[in-house]
C-alpha cells in the first residue's frame, strides 16, 4: 500500500518580502503534515502488525517443524532401539543355532559310530545265522532220522502193547501227562464184560495209583512193590491177579 505525500510548494521568499501591501505570511501546511504523519504512523503500525503476524506464522511453522523433527528423532531412536534389540536377539539366535548345530554334529557323529557298530554286529549276526542254519539243517536231518527210528520203535511198541493187552486182557490208555488208565475185563466169570480200572501216575519214580474201581485192599502193597521193582508190566499182572483173587473170595 503506497502513501500519497503532498509536495511542498516552492516559496519565493524575495517576492514575499518585497510585497509591502500586506503582512508577509508563509503557509507551512501543518494540516498536510499532520495528515502525512498520521498516514506514516498508520503505515508503521500496519507494518508492525504484518511483521508480528509473519513472525507468529513463522514461529508456528518453526514450532510445527520442530515438533515433527522431534517426532522423527523419537521414531528414529525407537527404531534404533528396536534394531538393537533385534540385533541382540539375532546374536543370541545365532549363538543358539551354533550350539544346536554343534550338538547336532556331535549327535550325527555318535549315530555314525552306532551305525558302524550295528553294521559290524549285523555282519557277525549274519555269520552266526549262517552257522545256525547249517547246524539247524544237521539237526533237522538228525531229527528226521530219529523220527524214523521212533516211528519204527513206536510201531514195535504198539505191536508189543497190543500183544500185552491181549495176553493180560486189559487196555492201556494215556489220560494225562505221565498218567495211564488201565481197563481190565474177563475177570468175573459171572460178568465177563465188567471192567476193573485204575489210574497209575508214572511221571516219576514214586509211582502212585490215583483211582481204582473197584477198590482193592492189597493195592498199597502192590504199589510199594512197584516202587522197588520199577516194573509196570509186572504191576499190571499183579493187580489183575489181585482182582481175580478178590472175585474168587467173594464168589
């Protein structure tokens, strides 16, 4: 905003002094001066106001810039601290991974040693298996020969048993492990089909008669004789004779 300042007119001092008709007067234009002064002061006040407003705006902008700068500094410091924490955690993770890798390498080495030992054992076991297969083959052949011998002997024993049963008039059956059932008939002339039976335990040398039908009074004496002689065939003959004697006495 420009201010209009009135020009001060040129004063011809010599002409004024030469004019004797009037009282000399000089117009200093005080009103224009006051107006100019007021306008100047108003312009100064406006300039001050604008300057203060500009300074206030710059101060606000500076304060905002300073606040943003402080915020950026705080964010950078926070990010820096976070990076430091991450670095510390990363170093710890690397140390842990190094320890785990070391433990894993030690474990792998131990497993390799165990694997080598197991392979050696497997090789030794394979050799033993081959040896045992050879032994088993020999045993199988020997077992087959023994079965053939036992089959032949069993046939012979069966033939002898049949002959003994026919001669003694009895039937011998296995009823349990180490126990035989002896059934006798043709003892009582009045009832030839009546059976006289007893169960003999031959599992060890202390022979025992578990049951007998009918009961025989002389049976303990016969069992004691059997324990001394170990002759089961003779014992069966003696029991049959004892039953015959018992029937003859009761006839």
